[in-house]
């Protein structure tokens, strides 16, 4: 039986641990909070993040990173994007030297503008062929309830990609393979920003036509940035691009969607999330915009979201500004 370690016991990390166990892995789930680790170990639940879900016996909780990583064949990184580098510096000497490093975080690092795969490589010194990105329309609670879902496993090394895909293939979870790590990571980062924009539109009482325009123009911005960074345009029409965007923008389970609603209604984002939850789009939006500007990529929707998040512009004013822009063509 393959041993997998998941570092991070939030909703998605715990759900992915369940997927790995369903696929036949022996899983150790590291939790920052000892009480969460104890609940996973003793009760096989994580009620703070996945209420009503029973975890397989093969998922064992621990708050000791060294214990979690000992003998791991596969290491999954499931901590928030802006904390990933800090954690990796702490874990670097504990990581098994040959294990694939599978990143679940979606975002652009504030301050450096680095994508998560770059953060993993820089912080650990790992060869690019060991770094794997998993991203797609994967709402954690649905995955944990074993509702059918598909994802993309992206890696520069096909053998590592296949190994990770084998480790997370179950009756309800189907991975597809890609070598476009940049495209998959850009899609995962920017979709959170677009979901904020859709939530803002909904909070303003705008209709489905407006929300559809936000989604599609947001996808165009995402593809423009990705292509400028070396991604393939076709990636953004797939599961990691359009698929994840649809799920994140449409579902009430999406934290970024809920955060956008809160912003439009004058609420605090923290008030619409569970304790410990993070809306990555709020943190990553300025970094996404900074990355776009460094590469000469026009991202007007992202610009308005950044201004709303920063409090420089209210949501209604941002919407008016977008509709007042000069006409452009409808392609990326």
C-alpha cells in the first residue's frame, strides 16, 4: 500500500486525504491544530471543515510533521497559498528526497509574484519533475461526500504525473493529465479573483447576463496572463480553466463567491467564512494584478476587484467603470 502524507487539514486537504484513502493509500493527515489532528485520529471526522463527513480508517491524523512525513511515498501540500513558503522552509529537511510534491494551493505569492510550483521549487530545491499541481472543479465538501468530480494532474515529468494520478483515482474522482503546470496554476489562481467578481455582481443584484459576462471576460483575462507566462491557450478551455471557473463562480460552497457577496453588501469577508477558512482571491488579487502588469497583460476585471478589496472603490462604482471602458474584441 502506498503511503501518502497530506500537510494541511482544511477542507480541501482533508477531502483529498479521503480521495487518496479511497484509492488505496495509507494516509497521514497533518493538522496545525492538535485538537483537529486528535479528532481525525480518534473520531475519523473533521467537523470544523467537513461537517457530516466520516473519514476512512486509512486516514490518520497527527500534529507532528516529522511523524506525518516519515516514509511518505507522496507528499501533498494543502496549506494556504500565502503560507506555503513559510511552511516549506520549516518542513524542508523532513521531506522524503524522492517523493512527488503535490500542490493543492491556488494563488500567486504576495511580494514575489511567484506561482505555487515556483514557490515549492524555490523553498525545497526540488527538481521541476517532482512538483505536481492538482487543480480543477473540486469543491471540497462535494468531493468529501464522494459526489463525482474530475481534476487535472499537471507535471513536467509524465511518470510523476501518472504516479500521482494513480494514487488519487477512485470511483468518484477522476484525474486527467497535463504537462502545462503554468497554465493549470494560472487558471487556479485567477479563477478565485473572477469568483470574487461574480459574487460582487450577485451582491449588487445584477442578473445572469451580467454574471455570464463577468465569467467569460474573466476567463479571457486568465488566458491572456497564462499565455504571456508560457502556458497553452487550450488549457483554459479545460477542467482547470473553464471547469474550475464555473464551479467556483456558481456554487454557494465557494468561499471566494461568498466573499464577493460580502464585499458588495458592505460586510466583512471574515463574517461569511467559517473560522480558519481563507478566501484566496482576496489575498492573491493584488499579486495577480502585479504579475499581469509586469508582463504587460491587460486585466481590467482584476483591477476593479483589487480596488474593491482595498476599499478604494465601492462595488457599484467598479461595475460602472467596467461598462464604461472602450470597446474591445471578444478574444483573448
